[in-house]
C-alpha cells in the first residue's frame, strides 16, 4: 500500500504547481485540470476499470456492472483554490485508488459495483460557484444557471468546456446515475486541527450551512491627488467598514465571515475607485444564525453607504443548507472503524451536495497544522496510509462479501 500510494502521489504532486508560491492552480477546464483528468483516466485503465465521463464532465472508474444498482462510490476532486494545498481533494482520489489496490491484495470479493469518481470544479475557483460538477448532477444547479456563469475574463462555463474538448450541451441533472448509487463515501484531509496522533482518522457528522455573497460598492472614480477628502465618494471606505463589521458580528455570533476576494475598478494606484466588488464567505453552525449574520453584515454595509454616498448591492451567488450526513451510514462507518472521533466541519464538499439525493458519509485524515487552502496544507504519510486503510475497511464492509 505504501508504494502504491507514494507512486501516485509523486505523479500528481507537480501538476499545476506554481513555482513562485508553491501552491496549486488547478482550475476548471484549464491545462492543469486536463493533466489531472488524464492522470485519473490512466489510473482507471491501469486497474482494468471501466472509464466513463458523465454528462457534466465528472470522471468515473467502475469495477463491476455500472447498471446493476446499489453501487458504492468513493472519490473526491482534483481541482484547487488559487494557490491551494496539495491535499484538499486529491488525497481523496489517490486514497480511493490505493484502497481498491489494498482490497484486491486482501482478496476481497465484491458483491456490489464499486466506483471511483473525480467531481469537476469542486472549489469554484474559476466560475465562483463551488461543487459545480456535483451540483449539476444532483440538479441543485440548473443548466441555465450554469450557462450564465463566467470567469474573470468573461469566458462562459459552456465555452470553457467546449474549448477543453467537452460537449456542454448535455449538462444537467443526472437522476438516472444517482439512482444507481447506494452510498457515497468521500475521504478528505481535515481542514482544521481536531484529530490527533492517537486518532488520525475521523468520521464527519455534519457540514455547517454556508454560502457566498457578492457585495457591489458603487462610488465615483476621481483623481487621488486632486480630489478633496470631503468631495470624495470612495467605495473603498465602505468596503473596509463592511469587512470590519463582518469580523465583529461573526465573532459575536460564534460563526465565520470572510472577505477573501476583491475586485477594484479602475484599479489604479492614483485613482479613487468607482466600484469595489467584495465576495463574502460565511458559515455558521445553524441556518438561523447564518441568515441573521449575513443580514447584519448587509445592514452595516447599507448604513455605511448611506453615510458616505455609496450605493451598495448584495447578490447571493451560492448557498448550501446544513447537511446532516446519513445517520445509519455514518454510524456504520464509525462502528466499523472502532470508535473514531465523529466531528462536524465548516467546509463544503461534494458529499454535502449529494446528501440530498443519496446516502453520503465522509472520512477525515489528520492535518497536524490545521492549515488548508494554502501551500502550507499538510498531512503525514503515516496518517494518509491510515486513511487508506480506513477507507478500504469501510468499502469492504459496504461492497464486499462478508466471509
């Protein structure tokens, strides 16, 4: 298992890595994404698995008859946030192939189909909506909504797919495929620091509700060196006050609020901005808290705008309600693994999107630093191998004949 995991990890590690930051830039339908997809197909075919690309650009590798029903599916994603870490997503895909290899070494006999999947554009780094591949499949994101998505250069999602050699005409809900899945188990690096050396693997209980909101602050462009302070309509001030308000209100609510992306027009050093676009990511333990928090941030932005002559507009770009993973499946995983920690997470995942349609569960592998969405993201090899063994145990319990 060690050799198998290490070889795959070494092959994938340089793909899409920035020489300047050390982070990854594997964005949907770019060249690095294409290289990751080729790697996935190669791994599938090398193991004699039936390779398939679905209508939404998600990749599948099948052991057994895909039409038989009741399939056990595992996997994750291979794309990244801008300058993200190596483990977020790829650990789940590499571990899935390694777990299959482990089961074959054990001589496991499968009585249900098994599939490994790579969901496309989970991070939403290019088009602003997370989990596009799984959202389309589950019908959470419509074809019309997907067609309206554009990247920072104005390229539409279907055009990006077409340029990458895929036909976007068929994208949309794939209920027939989901009806063939009996359970989906996703392994992921922990995006926090709760697991310990004694317990390097955990089971997810739930995903906090979360969403993305775009604030548009409209001001007036002017000369930075000649416009009097009292004559300015500078949206940067209103934006800054909103960022501070978000931090304060989130802390009071025991929740999270982050402005991590901003766009400025005209974006000149010696020019007062005419427009600031700031994207808010907010999460909380329950939906009423999240709703109230976003409303408080919105109100703070509007009040600041009224004082400074700035028009503020708010658009919700995506939202995922609280996800409680399938209770019987979650408990079965925890029982099979012998009393491992069961913990919630504030991070969204494909498993959370699919939970409304099929039974889903998640395994977490310890992240000793707690850092994620950063080049500093890390997991020890021994913990990764513990994750592979745990995933193999779970898949054996779900998909194999019990002897």
